[in-house]
C-alpha cells in the first residue's frame, strides 16, 4: 500500500496569467483557517495596504459559481463549500483550494494545531502519514463517539499524533490509516486555556513534555525561559524512544509568573536542533475553574496590576472584579519591555426557577436590567435560586459593596445569600407571566 505523506506546510495551487516575480515574492499566500469553529479564508495585505480580491466559491456541484469582490482581509466560508478560487486582481494570480471537493459523506478535512488547512481527503485514501503533532479533523459523519458535532452534520475530531502512533478511522468497511512520521518531536500536554487574543497558556501544575526520538542514542533536552536558569536534562534513547517528562518538578527554582518557555532537543555533543517547541507557561498556576478563578501557589511576579483591567488579586487566586464590562484582562511584563495581554470573557449566569413540586431551568444569556420569563399562565409564581458561588467576599469588602445588590447580571456580589426575589406580573394581553429580577 502506498503511503501519502502530508506536510503541515501544504500550500494552495497557484497559477498566474502574467509573471511578476519581484512583486509575487513579497506577497503571502491566502490561507484557509479553522478558527473558533468557523472556516475562514484569510487574505493577506501588501505593505499594510488593502488589496482587491475576487473570490469564486462553489458550494454544490450543480450550483453556479458565486463571485465576491472584496478588499477585506478575511472571508467566512460556508460549511458546505466544496472549493474556493481566490484571484489577486492587481497581479492576476489565482489560488485554488479544494475543500470538501464533492458532496460525498466520506470526505475529511485536516487542520494543523494552529488552524491551518493542510489536507482534503477521504476514508478511501488507504494510508496517509503526517508529521507528529496535534490535528483537527472535520467529517460529514460521526465515525467515533469522540467526534463532536459543531454544525448540522459536521463533526470535529481531535487527533494527537506522536511518533509511532497509528490512528484507524472507519466508515463502514472502509478504513483510513493515519500514521506519524519518524522525525523527532517534543509536544506539551497539560491544563491550558486560550485567551480572546488566541494565546494558549499552560499551567505549570501537571505539565508534561512528551519526547519522541527517531533512533537510539543519547540526547540533551534544554528548557529555557525568563523566570530562571536554563534546565538541561539527559535523555537515554538506547533504553526507550518515548518519554513523558514531568516539567512541574523541574521548575521549583524558577520565579512565579508568565513566560515564554522553550524546549529544544539536541543529540548529545552536537549543537544541531532536532526538535523545538515553545509555549506560554504560567509558573505556579495550579488550575482554573469554570468561573475563571485562576488558582496559584504564589502570585505571579510579573503581573502588571496597574495596567490589568477588571481583576482582583486574592490570597490564592486571580479573578475578575465585576461583571459590568463582561470581560477582564491580565497584563504581564515580559523581557525587553514587551507585554502580553490575556483577555477572557466573563462566564454567563445560570439560574434555576424553582417551585415546591416543579423544577424549571432558564439560562440568562443577555445583559438586561429585566429578564423576561415566558411562563405559561397557569403556572404558579417561582423563586430564583443562585446556582453558582463566586466566593467574592474579599472583593465586596475591597469595593465597600453591600452583600446584596439588585443589579443582575450587571454586577453580582453575593457571597452568603442563596435566593433572589422574583416579581411575577401577569400580562393581560398575552396571558403570560413575566418575571423581573
């Protein structure tokens, strides 16, 4: 069986009616990306100037080509897009992307860890080989229970492909074999969160580095950051070619805080980098709960509390100060006078509407002074019970806020009160009850 090797650096088919070698060399190619569960066509600019693009989209084999002219730097593609042709109007260069290619349900789309579209295939491809790393696969059918439906009949599967791993995915009697290549690799695994800016940050607690070696020998792993001295580890590739290294135990002498951590693998007594990987590490961060409380062993040493927005620093955690702005930002000082901003959206509120013998649930998703509840006219009056516990006693004291404030959800500082009063008013025209918090 022939094996098809897929590189993460796959580029679109490019054709040009004219040759402009000097200008073309300065341009970056358009790209298809998967971002926040949306397929986006990214259109590069030239010297920070907007360019004219013509986009030809085919969504069904029978449909006419939809032509869009734009000067924007991105375009959101329909989930059923079969193929896209992008024309640089200024230079008459075309870029072709085959996505689903056809309407068959056995098609697959592969995206890299950074969201770059790298391959369109099918279950009938037999065997394909990828570089080690993390991938996202989109499918038109649910081929495993691990698939998550993100759109109607569009399923997502996360694949972590390390050296030596073979993943078999099947559609009935047809199986696609996905193999990793034999290039040495180092990958991270652990607790992480992605900010609104797209920065993925890992907690030091339970952080592991997975090392895959291509052949026997002795190796050196060097780990560096701005929080402390470089760490050097010897790796014996003669006894094993797969290692899981607990990084948290190696960072005890480093300062707390956020840093860019880099790991590089060398063969011993050489300076040639065999593999390299970096990430944003929050040293001494233990974990993050669903309410976005960031729990730490000691406060981050390089957090800029003056520039950070809507945050409060407590004894063992960082969290947001108020729901009023609906988001909060940590700003960290990095070397060379650089700063890193991490912005997060404040979680929404969830309330139970409860009667003695009846339990209903409602979700407050929008920010209003009054939240209307569509309750059937024959239903009794309900009370609202607070389901979440933000534990913000220190914030209340710091802000001199009362324990209870009637503003919902513009700003809740409730640490002891369990029930909220609900006023029920019957609308005579609609014959429904409306609940006002």
